[in-house]
């Protein structure tokens, strides 16, 4: 997938690494500032107290209850949160990758946890949310799946009842609860993400930005939705783009 513009390369650049642990399996997570309700009209003006309670404290709780000795945790940290490094560095199973950029609303923060997908120094990679318990990791680790990638999510329900936004939060495809076998991939996932971003930006200028082809059909699932003005997940900085990718 061609990286057309190189405009967003800096999104995936790492400024500094703090390596505490080397294992052949990892949980890949990211921490960045964004609002807690994930809604289209509340992406940028972050309520710090709500953010602390939902995301940072949830992360600390997961780290404090972590009990898997054979798996390290890779945290991709937004640049504007570097002040948390001293506190986070005390966990000897946690590796911190300080990004050169911060996150604009939901992105690229949500995409950072995908950066390990093709990292062949690991046998298994678990992509997780920080505000949900990681007990599912141990369950997946006990099984030997032969696939490139699988997802596990308890239940598959419509968690938003707004009939005018049918795609919103319909987590058939999610950005977490993912198990990856990196050896199965023959490309670099970061290059693929950059290329996908480039294609989406190019399509915004087209006569039919809701589809990847000019003669594509607008459906219930790719119609304009709130700030997703080109269809669910099509705006690169808005909540849902990582799931769309």
C-alpha cells in the first residue's frame, strides 16, 4: 500500500524508548489524551478528571493486577504525557515508547497499539484497551491459533441505540481484544497504516469520498455520520478510524 504524501509519517515516530523487559510475547497498548465518551462532538476539549478516571487510573489498575510473567507490556505514550514516565517506569514488565507526536482526538493514539503487529521479535502480540480488564489475554495465550490475527470480544451487541447512527459503536470490528501472530505477515504494518491514511486523504478530494471507488455505493454503513462526514471511520482524526483500518 503506497504512502502517497508522507504527510503523516511523524505520527509513528518514536522519540525515546524505556525498555524494562524483553519477552517473546507482548501486550500492545497506547495512552493519549482524548475524551471518555468517544462521541463526535467531544473529541478535543478533554475533561482531565474524567480522562484520569476512565483511562489513566484504569491503566494503573491493570498494571497493578497484572500477573502474566511470560508476557511484557509495550506502552506507546503520547508526547504530551511524558510527565507520567517516572510513575510508569516502576513496572518492570512495562516498556514505554514515547512518541514524537501527541494525539488529535482519537488518532493517531488509537493506531499506535497496532505498531507491533508485524514485529517478528514476538511470537504472539495481544492488542488491548487500557480501560478494560486484561484477563482475556491469558485465555488466548493458552490456545495455539494458526491464524494471522483473531479477535475475541464477549458479546457482539449494538451499544448505541441511536437509530440515525447505525454504524456508531457497532463493534463487529474492534481495535482491541486482538491476538496477532507476527511471523505470518510479510510486510511492515506501519508502512501499511501510512499508506491507508494516504489513500483515505486522497479519497476525501474525490467525487465520492464515501467509497474507495468513484462508482461505489453509499449504504447505511458508510453514509455521513456526525463528524465522520465521509462515512463511519473515514475521517482520519475522528473516533473509529482505527476500527475502519
